[in-house]
């Protein structure tokens, strides 16, 4: 065997591709030829020389100085592949395995090569696949169990019910409030002799939360005016609440919450004063017992209405509060419905009697 | 029941249908609101506002195919309105972020993160680090599963931009999440 032939077949030999007879010929040549033996030792790494491997970061550093890195491109491809493949393209192992790549996007051997050598991209590819599985689960999140009924109450108003307004009812128990049938404001609005646009406006008013709050504050003012007519110092309360109207809802909310207990308290005190003054007037007037009891009835129904409105407002049932106020304003002098005669006319009659006597 | 039938009965004033509709979509609307507000109280309020607006406009709404994107749009508008208002006028009390719902503090180490259990906390934290537009891409495309056309309409950006951006957004989220928890992609 000549040296040329030995050198030509050296790599085939090292790779184990030679027949046994040929291996023998190669060995006998190497045994007798120093130059070829040295070549063999170099090739097999037996020469005691360190293997010349490129440094780990060489590719990265070349990439950084040329295109600026292939990772961005690799990750975009990985992401695109997620859309194309079915859901089972998952996990770094699957991503790296060409056999698992399904869908219309063909496996890119260059991408596989990059992923094999780039731990960062492999990790990110794993994260991408995992996010693909986990993100859809975040589409829904359960609110508390009371949410649906609150929405129902705020829209169709079916769930409008009078709940206990603890602080107010404690002072003035009103058992009829609890048994009162649910108020359907839609029916009520439709029953009003109002033109359609006005009724539509009212509907919008009650449905818009922000306006409802403004309405609540205005309602509270009305309540204070109704209940606390002339006396006791409630002057600073309306201005504080009106300032609240112009601000954001949260602040209005807290303003109402903060002031409401006070409003009720002040209103009640004012009421007591007003009532006793009215009572004094009735007492000193040359009136009949009937007039006195009429007055007492009227005061009683106003007071009752005030308590109802207050508890509606307190519970956030603005439409019910509006309805109650409306009833109070439109039929202020009418007493129990089982009376044949309007109380107003009866009072007139009695006044007439009074002046006659 | 088919959404179309449900919507039809809602329009006819059937309270049962409306209740069923609210029940069916409350989770989505609440999750959307929570995504923007990160506070259960505020999110609940905004979700309720969203349903009230849906209720108001239901009469004029015909195409059941487009219900979901329409609902998402309303929820998004309500949420963004609220976020703006809260930014201008932060709430009075210590009502900052909902720590309990959000999970561990951003400064917490990986052990704490791992102990927090629910992976969505980690995802929310990663979402916090993203640009706003990419965050919305993730929300609308990956989380809510809207179509690219619908997202383009919703966010008022060209369809091509949605296509290009959706992959970029994913990669950004993967980077953010692996940065917080290196074991996430392992
Ligand atoms: Zn030789
Ligand atoms: Zn890479």
C-alpha cells in the first residue's frame, strides 16, 4: 500500500467503513510508515494534542457582528408555527422534534438547528407553547354569586325589593316596608301620562349609573327639603352634597355614605321641630278635632314617605326612591284609599266649617 | 340554547333570556374588566356597567355572529373610561392594586412566585411589563380568542399590523414571563 492510498482511505477506516482485510492492510502500512502513523494519530486524537474546538460563543459573536442575532427570527417562526399546528405542538421537546411539527408550516431544518444550539430560544419556545395552552383559560373569571341578580336589578328591575335599612328603621320601625310588593318601575313609567321621549329620558336616567348617583344626591336633597322643612341647620349639607355631584362617582359615593347618616339624623330632628310647630299652630287655632287629626294624618304620611324614600336611597334603589317621591309630590294630601272622599276636600270643608263657626 | 335564540328572546323582553345571557357572559365581561383594572371591586362595577349598556343597546343589535366582539368592545370602553377616571382621581383609601388577587409582590423572589400557585398571577405580572398595545393584542387574540379582523376593527389598526404584531406580542410575553420565572418554559 502506498502512502497516497493510506491517506485517501484514512477517514473511511476511522469511520469503520472498511472491510476487515483492508483494515489489516492499513494497519500494516501504518506500522511501517512513520509519516502515515503520525497522520493517523492526529486524526484519532491519540497524538496528545488538544482538540481544536471553536469557542462556545463564537457563532453568537459572529452573529452579533453581522445580522444581529437569529433568535428574533427563530422565535417569530416558532410563534407562527403555533397558529398553524394543532394544539399538540407543545413543549420544547416537541418543538425541537421535526416529526411533531404539524400543520401547513413545514419544519424548517435551520430553525431546528438553531433551537438545538440555543438554550434561550428553546426555553422561550417552551414558554410560548405553554402560554398557548394557558391563556385561553383566562378568558373567563367568575364574579361573586350576587353579580347576576345585581345586574338584573339594575336592568329589568325584577329584583327590586325593600331590604332592611337598619339605621333608619331602628329609629322608626316601618313594618309595611318589608311586606310591600316589589315595585316594577318600567310598568310605572309606562303608566305615566308622559310623552314617549320624556319617559325614554327617565329610563335612561335610571339606567345610567352615574346619573343614578347624581339622582340619588338630588333625591337626598329633596328628602332633606321634604323632611327637614324650615328649621334646624341643614344649610351646609346641600352644598356639600352638590359639590359631590360635580365630582367623580367614587367621591359622591363616599360623600353620600358619609353624609347620609347625618342627613337622616338632621332630617329627623328638623322634622320633630317642624311637626311640633305645626302642632302648636293647630292647637292654638280655633279648629275642630277633625282638622287636628287631618294634620296628624298628613304629618304621619309625610314622615312615612320620608322614611321610605330614605331607605330606598340608602339601598341604592334610586328608581323606587324617585317613584315614592313622585307619589308624594303628586298626591300629597290624599290619605287612605278606602276613604270615599278626598281628604283635601274634607279638610277644605272643615276649614269652611271652622270659618263659619 | 343558541346565542341567536337567546338574543331574540332578550329583544322580545324575556327576562329569563336576559338573565341567561348575563349568566353566560358574566365570566368573560368580568375577566375583561379585571384585565384592565386589576381590582375585583372596580372590575365588578365596570362589568355591571357593561351589562347595563348591553341591555340598553340590545334592541338595535341583530347579528349574533358579531355579539362577542361587540360585547368585548363595550367592556373595553367601559374599562378604559374607568381606568382614566381612576388615574385622574385616584381612590381615596388604600385601594391601590388588589394584592390578594394579583398574587405576590413584584419584588418577591421566585420561590414566592412558585408558591403563589395560580399561574395566571404570573401571567398578569408578565403582562404588566409589556407595552400597552401588545398587552391588548394578547388579551384580545390569545385570551379572548377574537379573530384578527375583529381585533383590527376593535383597536382601529390595519389588519396587516395585527398579523405582524400578534407574533411579536407573544414573543414579548414569553420573554417577560421567562424573565420572572425561568422555569416557565422548561
Ligand atoms: Zn505511508
Ligand atoms: Zn436563539
